[in-house]
């Protein structure tokens, strides 16, 4: 058993422990990779904090038998979240079928959990398309589909100061792999705080990267349109998945090489692959290439700051309860 899996199975119940739930809604092919990415990230970001992770998945998501067998003993049904006594929640999701977000089988279940998280957690972090689902449910803001997939490592520049950025650089690299966008102007109009955005030279202007929804007396919701949790090889694997779909006729357009991810020589080799060569040459090139940028240390700092804020909020909550208990007893 790996150290990360031992962390997943941790059962510490100390009064100062921070209990984080991961609602992992990724499809079977990406479930374990996402699980391990967040587990490793939380472990590396915890520092002196006692952080414990518990895994959940929406019951409405269809799983094959092999996946269900592997999940047994590690995952709980999301229906048990309300009784799990967690402090914070991370929600991941994949884009639903083209017939619309509301048609997804898990939509009602996810919407109910978003409502619960507003008062049932101290903070909830939404990753990738989970941000789209949450924003649409909470405030009716509908994403738009991008003309082409935004894929690569982009500079994300801070627009406001926030404790999430303590001891962080004003601009950091962040992986993105998405075909959707939530407009910054609409988010701001609805009261969201946009804390960081992608530099305009890296795509369309107005791509919010990190934003928050803050309501007094409720959980602080943090939204990430990107995927800072990705490991070094994820964008390459996603590119190969898209290329395989294109070669099989399932994608109408040839996938673009992830921007600012490979070195120029690797990009040239991928571009030069002869038509009709199949997937193998692409796989060989990508497998032997190394990303040219490192974003993980910045991600560890971001998540470490998030955990510190959760710990502080929990300490205040415990202190408030103790005061109320003493008043009732006196």
C-alpha cells in the first residue's frame, strides 16, 4: 500500500483534525488518477495540520463492475455526506453529454449537495466543470462553449489580495483543459469575487481562474476553472485521449497540442507525424516528453493556505460553541 493510500485510510479523530471530503464525480477512466492527485496534494499541503480525507461519489453515476469493486471500502455514497461530520469539501466533475447540464443523471443529487454544503461545510472547493454546475445552480449563470478547447499551462495573475495567496507569487502557471468558460463580467455582477484570471495573451480576455462566493454565516465557496491538481503527465494523457477520439472519428477537429506545455522540439515532432500513422507515434512522443513548466509547488501553497483557513474557521466555530455551552450552564 502506498503512502498516499495510507493517508486516504487515515482515521484520526482528534479535536483539531481537519476532515475533508472528496466528492469524486469523474468517469471510471479518470477516477483513480483524480483521487490520487487530490490525496497527494492534501498530504503535501497539510504541513503541521492533521488533515484526514474521506472519499465520496454520487450514486447516480454509472460505474462498471471493476470500478465499483475497487471503490468498495474506499468510497462512500454521497448520500452519507451530511452525516459524515466533515469540515471542508472538494467537488470534482466532468462535463455531461451535449444535451445540457440539466439533463445529466446526477444533476438533482449534485444540486442538493451544493445546497447542503452552504451550511454543512466551512469551505467547499469546486474544481473544473463542478464550478460550472455550482454557479448555474446557485445563481443561474450559464457557461458558454469555447470555439476550441483551452488546453495547456497558462499564467494566472492575481486580481485581488486574499489569504488564499499568502506567500504566493502574483502570477503562477496553472493547467487548464476545458471547452467551457464562465464570463468574469457575469460572475462579478452576481457578487462573486474574481481573485485571479488568465493573462489575456494566453487566450480570450476575461477567463476567470479562481473566484469565490462569500455569504455571511455560510460556507466560503472557492471555484477553480483550471486544474492545478494535475500531475505532470495529465495534459499529455488528455491530449492522447482526444487524439484517439479524433482518429476514431469521434471528434470533428484535430486536437491542438497543449499550449506552453511541451518544449518546441516535442511540438515539432507531434506536428510532423504523418497522416494515417495511427496513435502509436503520438503516444511514443508524449510518453518520452517532459513538461517544460512546474506548477505543483504553487498548487501546494494554494491548498495549504485553503486548509489553514479551514482550520482557523473550525477553531472559531469550536470556541463559539464552548462559549454558548458555558452560558447555558451558568
